[in-house]
C-alpha cells in the first residue's frame, strides 16, 4: 500500500469514527436499545428473547457500571469496535489487495456505508459481530496465504474472533461453521508445527461454543423468537443493496443491481476455477460466501428457517465485498479495478444525502421520543409524579428516559390504555377516542409519526 492510499485510509478512519462518535451522543435511544437496557436492569422476560445479544449485553453492562447509562455509555462497546473493524480492513487491504483502486474501494464501500455506520453507534450486537467477522476473515486469509508457515496464533485468532462474532450475534453461526471448517482444512493440509495438538484444541474450543450457541438457538426457536427475516433469498440480497442506500422499503428496479451482483459472482467463480488453486485468500473468500449462502438455503429447505434481512444480514457485507475484490483484482484488465473505485466514489457521493446525526433507517419512528420526553420534563412545573400513556412502540424508550433523565412520570405499560393520563404519546395512524379534553403539545406526524397530547386544564376544557 503506497503512502497516498495510507493517508486516505487514515482520513477515512478520522471521518467515519467522528461520525460514529457524534451519533453515539445525538441519536435518541431506539426501541431495541431500550429493550437491551431493560435486560441490563434485570428483566428476565426480555433476557429470553432474540433482543438479548449476549456479548453486547455484557459489555454494555460493564460500560454503564463505570460511565452511567446515558446513550453514549450504552453504545460505547460498539463505538470502540469500529476501531477494530477499520484496523482489520486496513490490514486486509494492505496485505491481500495489491491495487490502490481496490484498496480504496474496500474502504469506501464499507466505511462509507451509512447503514453499517448506524450499528457502530447503537447498543446492539450487530456492530460488534461485523467487526469480529472482519477480524476473523483477516486471520483466515493469513493462514491460507502462509500455508505451512502459518502460526498457531493465526488459527486461534481466526477462530477466536469467529467465536466473539457468534457471541455478539447468533446470525453469524453459519459464518462460524464455514470459517472453522476452512481453518481445520488448512490444518489437515498444511500440518504446521504441533498441528495435532492445535487441531484438538480448536475442536474442543469450537465444540463448547457450538453447544451453547445451538442451545440458545433452539431455546429461541421454541419461544417463537426467530420471526425476523424473509422466505425469499432474493429479498436478502435486495435488502443488502437497499440498506446500503438507506432505503428502508427498497426502491424501484433494485432487481437490476441484484442480477448484476449475481453476474459478478458467476464471474469470480470462473476466475477461481481458472486459477486452479483453492488455497488462496481469493478462493477462500469465495468459499466463505458460497458456504454461508449454501447453509442458509439448506436451513430454509430442511427447517423452514428464515433468510436474514436488513440488520440480521449486516455481517454479509465484508464477506461479499471481499469475495468480489480479492478475485476481480487478479483479472488482467486494470479497467475493472478502476471501475470499482469509480463506483465506490459514486456510492459515497450518493450517500451524502443520508448521513445524519439524528435518525436511523431501522428505527425511524424513535427519532423524536427523546425530544418529547424532555419537553414533558420541562412542561411539569413541580416535582410531583405525573401520568402518561403511550403507543406500545414507544414504551421501552419512554421508560428509559423516565429513569435515566428523571422525567417525573409513572412507569408506562403497553396494555390497558385508558386515555386518561396527563400526557399521551401516540403514533399518527392510531385511531384515538374522543380527544376533546386534550391539546397537541408537539406534532412530529410528518417526520416520525409521533404526536404528543397534553390534557387540558379544567378551566380550558370548560
């Protein structure tokens, strides 16, 4: 990697990390983050749901122990994990990509993706798992490139980061299995020093991890918690494309980009076969990609499981992009490399429309809950405890602000709404009873759908 490319990589780190840090402060708590907060506070019901991303919960618990439970402290583990993500992207680019064009395309497509950056500034397991999958891929590529000269730490770190990714997000189970299989294949083929002991150690370590992961997976399946996803694998690909442009509900003619992507995948399969060498980083990246998708298809056919969608497919971004770049770079036509760089630049330019410090594409309806709660706090003139009711979607966030920002209202619940409280937080499309006794205190119906009502005083009502 030449000096100019390194400077651009460091500049990319500065810009993207600054963006992630600022959003960690400014984006209001989202619905799923507030559920994680409930788990941290000891809610056993939500601990038994898919919202409990184990590693994220443990790290966030540790963070709030030292720094309190404001949004930034809850999100700190994921914010810091962006440094891991960038570091291993840098090492992959420097070690395995030879062209400056493909090195920069890797940086721009991943660190310039607003959807990816969302999850490094939120208290969820997706950012952590994305960082650890990327780290694991680096050591997988390192192992296969060094062959018999690979070291023990490469095998352990590659497997260890895959385990961390799995503990942060169960959706990475297929990646874990494919990466482990390739690690074991390298051991059996290259037989480095003490390979039998290393093989035994990896099998035991991975077996323990797999046992607990499958136990958790079957528990969630029995609880009917694995309901997020899609029955069509094409929709998974479409969500990867649309989310990259911050479109929650897709856009017209996305299938054109999908078929273009399929064409590129067929091309890299041809290039790998033509090279007649399976033990290269490029070939391994393709095997990881095909292995993960083959496992998803098999699970769907055998167990009727859903394909990943939106945030649950986040870990696929570096796998897919690296499979393309590592293999297309070996093609003798330089125009292909520069075409990738040009497209990546256009990608970032288009996404300048969507970079922001207030809203996420996954939970846009939570955008103004914080402002409304602080408005309620300001509106209450005394220290007595008041009443509020809310639409079920807002309940976790409302209770979070009630506790952490000392908003003097009683705990709100999802059910038994009587429309009698002093403050009502509802979604614009909800049909409310006669509201003559209330006035609108704040209306975000055009932006996020949230409307805040305040009960009129007796004199005003009369």
